């Protein structure tokens, strides 16, 4: 029961103090590990990771390899619970190497089992089964009855996924018998839940419910929040399959309200929150779909807001902080070491690429150079991912992290109160078979079902980017007409305002809404458009607006190969009476030293999106004065744009996009600037054209200077650019995110 876990925590903490007084580092490490395990069972994953990481320190210092391996495996299990299966595999493999070298058969059996689970969740069924079978062999050799039963439970679920129901039941019944004999109540609960799932697959709903209810009772009695949430969701799915929507809704709501969101609140750091939300996105989607089908649209809308960009909403609600202040000194040393390694690898990569271009060599030597580039890139990616994880650890272990507030998303009534009479908000929610669209004004909510599947939507978007943007033949491409027909035409009877706030979801983040066309007119002909990560963010945009200072800092063309970017910066700077910072003057140091005092920050340079490590998506400047010239996403979080900045314009390639999770978090350059303090960002969806972009930006600033709102200025600038460059590729790539209004006068 929860009291038992509380007593266990007290005992382990008391033991830690005793071991510490005795200067018994091994005992301290074991206590930390045990405390971490209790927090993991309770679903407090942030604290679990913190204590596991503390345990590693004495184990490494004492060269206690077996304890180190066990803790590495435990850390992997936390990442499994959070849905970060690839990260979990990394920790499991590290543990397995040690355990096999030390002939730790019991530990090896545990880690083989855990590897099977991670591969199972990655839907690599044959690999998962292979590891489970290896785990069974080792666990039987060591007479680890509990471990064998755990593996039989997981194999049973895998057999069920493969449609081998009799084998599944046989495996699970054996596991249940062992757990009962051992008095292992927590795992008995897990296996009862597994049996319920098999009987649900067989259509034996009464028997499935019986097992689920037994499992739920155990999970609630022992205080296993994660297990409780899983069983509640499974029972909800059972009722949904039976057509009992009201009961299913009730169970999904209970899983979300009482379990998932209580765990979410305890998670420290946006990365953990994001991965946890991603893992549980399906529960939200099921509930939202059912509420929609029952005509409970306001409730559906509220849960859509709760399902979207929660970790980003929490970031925006908190003032940016420097998590390096008061951080662990050893972690900071590791960070600096990794940064140095990454810089060296980047420089080596630049030099090697330059030699490939400049040297005229044989085909064999060229291939050798290309292989070196590939190896360097692979090493660089690994180091970047290590760095991302280390940043998480620094944030998680910083005392200030505990003080960060977690905010509740706004409900419909509050969002309506934040909308002016000239703005309609269109919030989309993408599901597998359809898209749900909520049309919201300051007085009304209108729901519209869009009959397009996620698969068809993906096909249309792929066609647009891979084929129609490659040819640039038709100013009204078929894909953009198809997207207009799917996403806009059914809504148009209800779009009567001059401005539309679009809240995209999932694949819709990649769509240039301004260019959606009926074959004659574009959407941006009739409306001024802007995007929002979620509707709830509107409550924070007001406080991010500052009195307009009239100042602008424009940096561009740092590498002398963007001649129109140079012209763009010179023209815009002249409008504001500022010195244009181009060529060698486009130094990263100037950005860090002067950005905090500027009202508008305009960056016309190369941009590079990193799909593997989004925190390392980059804007390029001139290096010097201690800066490497690479402004990366993770660094932008440390910029201070709180005091003066009202607008950031990223006149570069792929600055709007990022990796979109099922929890609708997007790690990218534009959201990093919003977090840094600006209420508005203009950024690009694709690799933009230098010449047409220069024209668009000059027109955009002309309209801003004439007193137009940011959304209206972008709309008019796009129309002007279209006259010379008709194809949407040239003018529709830039998107305004955040505050759409005028720059506030002094």
C-alpha cells in the first residue's frame, strides 16, 4: 500500500544517513538506488532518475561494476516507463556488457528481459521475442522464479499481439501461479491486467472485466499510479469495444484526471514531460473522439487543449532561468567537455567537407573521404544526443526546478474571453481516420468533422514537398487545392472575421495555410493568418508584449554567399536608422550582448534543421569573441528577450519546423525564441529562396512601419511578393507564430 512505500522511503533514507556517517560509500549508493526504485514504482520519474544518478557516483568511484550495471538497467526502465525506448535500449546495452563481462547471470537475465520489453514497445516483435527467450533461459538457469514469471508475463502479451492466444494464456497463467506462490502482489496485479487484455482480444468481455477489476484493486491498494492508469485505460477500451461510450468516457477521464496528469505534474523538465505526454497521447485521443461522437464538444475541446503542447505551455508560464546557476559542478564539467568535443567534431566536419569539394582526387579517395564524413556525422550525432541528456540531468537536479509552476490549460470560456471580435480561432485535432476542427469566436463554438485520414493527409503533404515544390510549374498546385478542400472548405461558412488564429496539430504543423487555394484564391487573400502552439498560450502573450522602443537589430549574410540577404538587412536597417550588421559584423557575440535591448531582432542567415537532435538545429553567424558562430536551439533558451523584444524574424531556412511528437510538442528554433521572451516569431517551413525572401521581408517591414498589425503586414507582403514570384514556394513559407497585433506604441 502507499503507506508501505512511505515507510520504505523513510527506512532507506535513515539507512543512507547511517551509511554516510560510517563513510560507507557502497551503502550510500545502494540506499540511493533503492530510493530511486520506490519513486519509480510511485510514478515519480524525475526523483527516480535523480536518485539512480546519485547511486551511480559511488558505484563508479568504487569500481563496483555489478551495482553500476543494475542501476544503469534501472535508469533504462525509467525511460521505458516514459516512452523513451531508444534511450532505454542505450542504458540496457551498457548494463548488459558489464553483466556479461562479470558473469552476473541474474543481472543479465533482468537486462535481457528489459531489452525485450523495449523492442516490444518499438514494435520489433521478432527481436523482442528473441530477447525474452534468452532471458527465460538465463532465469531458469539461475532458478530466478520471479524473473522467469516476469518474462512469461511479457511473452504472454507478445503472443497476444501476434494472435497466438492459447500460448498467451498458457504463459500468463504460469506467471500468475508463480506470483501468487511468491506473494508478489504488485506483479500479480500486472499479470491479472495482462490476462484481461488477452480475454478482451478473444471477445470474452465479462471475463476480461473480471481480471481487469482484480488488477485495478491491487494497483490502487499498493499505490502504483502508473499501473492504475494502464488498467483504467484498458477497461475504458473494453467498454468502448462493447459500444458503452458513457462508461468508456468515464474510465478514460479517470485515467487522465486522477493518474496521468498527477504524474505529469511531478515530472521535472520539459523533456520528461514531453515524452510522458507522447506516451499517453492515445488515451487523450480515444477520449476526445468519444466526447465528439457523443456531442460533448466543449468537453472535447478542453481535453484537446490538455493534450497539446503541455510542456511548452509550462515553459512559457515560467520566466527563463539559467539552470547552470547552482548546478552540480561535476555535471557542468561534463557539459563543458561535451561542448568542446562537439565543437571539435563540427570543425573537423567542416574541414573534411571543404577538402572533398576542393580536392580533385580519384574516385576511391573520394569514397574514403565520404566514409570519413559519415563516421564523423555519426559520432557527432551521438555526442549531441549525450549532450541533450546531460542538459536534462542538469535541469532536473537543479534546486530551482522544483519551484517551476505547472499550469492548467485554459478552458473554452477563458479562451473565448481572450479573443477579440475580429479573430476566429480554428483548432485542429488529427486522428487516424478523421480530423476534428473546432471553430471558436468570442461567443461561439462550432464543431466540424473533416473526413480525411492521417495517412491521406501525409500523402498529400509528401506530394507537395517532394514533387510540386520541385517543379514550381503551377501557381495553384494540386496538393494545396486538396488541402484546402480537406481543411478549409467545410469551415468557410463559419469564417466571418478578418483574422484567423490557427492551432495546428500533428502533421498540420508542416502545412503553409496561407497558400491553401480553391484554384483561384488563396486563404491569405481573405484572412490575416497566424499560428498558435495551443489556444491556452494566449493568456501569456499579453504579458510578453512590451512598449515599442522602435529599435531593430538586423544581422545577415555572415558568409558572403547570400547577396540578397545582405541587401535585405541593409534596406530594413535603413528604415529604422540602424547600422546593418552583415559579413564579419554579423557576429554571434553581438547577438548575445545586444539582443536584450532591441525591440525587433531580424536574422537573415543560413538555418539548418537537425531532425535527429532538434536541440542542435542551428542559425549560423560569424564566430569570434568566445562564440563559435553556431546559435543552436538549446542555446536560444538562454537568450534574454524579456525586457524589450516584441518580434523575432528568422529570415532563414527551416526555422519554423521541428520534430513533432504525438503529444504535439515541437522542439525547434521558433518555439525556443518564444520561450526566450518574444511574443511573436516569423519563421520558415522550408528552404526559402534568397531573392524572393529579400523582397518579402522588405515589404513586411514597410507595412509594419505603416502601422499594420504583424499578421496583416505578413499577409500584404506575401501578396506583393506573389506578383513577381507567383508560386507559393517563394512567398508562403513564412509563418507568424504568437501575438498577431500591432507593435505597441510608446
